[in-house]
C-alpha cells in the first residue's frame, strides 16, 4: 500500500470513530441481510462483538504503516475465525459489508479514492487471515 492510500484509510477511519456504535450496527445489519447464514456464527447479544469489530479495525488501520508488527495479530484472528466456522468465501461478504458501512458512515467523504484504498486494505488483511486459516487447517 502506498503512503497516500494509507493516509486515506486512516483519515477516513478517524471520521468513523465518533459514530463507531452506529457504524458497527450498519456493518452487522448489512452482513446479516446479505449473508444470513453467518448469523449463527455470532452470539445472540452482539454488543461485545460490535466493540471487538471497532477495536480490531482501529488496530489494523493504525498499524498500516507498520504491517510487520500487526501481521501476527491478523494471522491469529484468521486462525480463530476458522475455528468459529468462517470460510474463505465469507470474507467477500464481510468486505462488502465493510465498504457499505463506510459509505453510509462517511457519506460524501467516501470518495472513489477512499473506497479503493479501503478495498485494497481489506483485501490485504483478509488475504493474511485466509492464508493463516488455511495453514492452520492443513
């Protein structure tokens, strides 16, 4: 990722932080609407899970300038998700829900350049998670 793309992701995420609760609601509402089969992978009470989502996003976004430091945590997340029943196919739905949430939360600030930077960020991190999950399953 280029420094410009990293800056776009980090700057736009700072705009999401004040509406983190709403953003998490939008994310999970969209995920469960488009991929209802994943709902059973989550607890009935989503409050803690929504907090974890925002926390992990913050760690990932803030760590983009030092990927080597966050890769072990991202790999661990991928391995844990495999244990929860997440499949590599689910990552596309999660990425789409993330971009939807950002679009809703950022409004006009969600420009095509910001969207592309987030899509690249998600693809990078999801790729690390999937590889770790597949390696753990092998």
